C-alpha cells in the first residue's frame, strides 16, 4: 500500500509544489504491497534514498517531466523500467466579486477543472446557494481577503467587483503577489485611468502589463455568459500555452499534468480493500484520455476515474480483476485504430499503453 506516498504528494500539491512519483516496474523488491514508489519534488526527496541504479539519464528524464508535464517510461541500465509521473497543483480560479459575470464564470471554471474560490463583501453575493460549484465562497472585505489566499504560480485571478474602487484595491494587492494569470474587467477608458493611477503610485509598467486589461478574448461578448466564456477561454490559453512559447511562435500546447481529485483522494485513504491502479503511461494518435490519467478498480466492481469508457475500458477492468491480490503488475495495450475503433463507434484512432498494478 502506498497511501503514505500519495498523502505526502497531496500535501505538496496543496502547497503549490510540483512533484513526481517514481514507480519501479519489474523490480526485485516488489512484493504483495505493490510496486516500489518514491516521491520527488524539485526541492526534496521523500521515502528511502533513491537506489543506485537511478542514474544520470533517469535524473534528466525526471527534470524533463517537471518541465513538460508529460509522464515518461524509461529503462535503467540494469533492465528495470521506471515510470516517471509528474503532478501539478490543481489550478485555482479566484474570482473577486460575486456579481453577474462571476456566476457563469464560476460554473465554467469548475467544469474545465479549476478549484474555484469566489470572494465578495456582501452576503447576498457570497453564499453557497449562489455558487454551489465553488470549492470556497468567502464573504470578506476585499482589503482583508488576500492574506488567507494561498496564491502561487497555479492561481488564476479575475477581478470583477461591482465598483471601480474595489477593482483598483484588489489589483494593487495582486500586483505584489505571484500568480499564473490576473485579469480585470472594465472599459478601455476606465482601464487607462487605472494604469495611470498605478504608475503614479510607483508600480512599474512591466507589472501592470502582466495584467489582462480588459479581461477576456475579444469575441464581441455582450451578456454576462458570453463575457464569462471569453474570460475562461483566455485563461485556458494562458494555461496551455506559456507566454515565452507564444512569443517564440511555438503553437504546440503545453501538456498540463492533470490530477483527478477523486482518484488522488482514494489513493490517500489507508484501507485494506484490494484494488488495482490503472495508469495510462504512453499514447499514440488520437485517444480519449492522455498519458498520466489514472483509474482505480476494486475487486467487487467499483471504479473511480476513467481511461475513456466503452468496450476497451471494460476489457481493462476484466484484466485488472486478474491482477488484484497477486502483488503483480503488467502493461496492457489498447488499440483504437482501424477495425477496433470502427466496431466501438469511435472517431479516435490511436493506441494506449496502460500500467495495471495491484495495490
């Protein structure tokens, strides 16, 4: 059982740190407790020291996974396969203001994978009935709410308060904090006045230029719902494409390592229930889910997570049932090309390699 490793992983992610989990496949120390695992962040190592066959090449692949967000499967010089799985903190969408735009923006943010926090200074706007999908709804003065926010390089902040003075008050504080994205609503005329005021107060032009003003893509949005769509689209673009790559003319999206919260929560539970972990470790072509996706399968039929559904997932579950309780693992291949995809009624056509391990 590796619940301790995953609890430490969750703790690191909650504190805004990237991490990788190393899984040693075909390792001689594998026993009924499952495949040996280690946890690394860019600053520290958990569990036992890395074995001697963690060579320079493996270290380079770990660094590459940190940078790219892509899982990697490599073979050591002594023949053991090493799965390197990067994990990034779940991105936060922090909405300052609970008015007309905030409501559809909160809904969209939650649907595309953000942990949503909504803040307003009036109870009629800051309540769970208005924002049921939000992880946190905070009623607080805008000047007092920032100390309680754990802002980091995975925080996306949108300022949509009901008054210009509140917007400016929020922006002053955001400019001195690290975020992945900051945007503020307003007309071009009012935002120009904001920029002039901030320059007078000593903020640099470079700081101010980091803020998306006006917030959202220019799609001619008019209604609150359309404005929310323009904002979330801009945020997704900033999340998937780094500014440096955009400036360099590189259009390839960044593989932002995904973390399924329900799967991770289950992995953190200390339980004796026999189950298997299925992890997509490699993909080619068009497939429903990407490398790094996890699914848990219990012996009595319960599952959490998905590798894409359909017949292929059913076959995977049947194979996992044969692994549960054995202490073994295997790499299972799914072919979604040609006739297999046609029989499934799928438009995708690719292959997936999936590590199934007893835990």
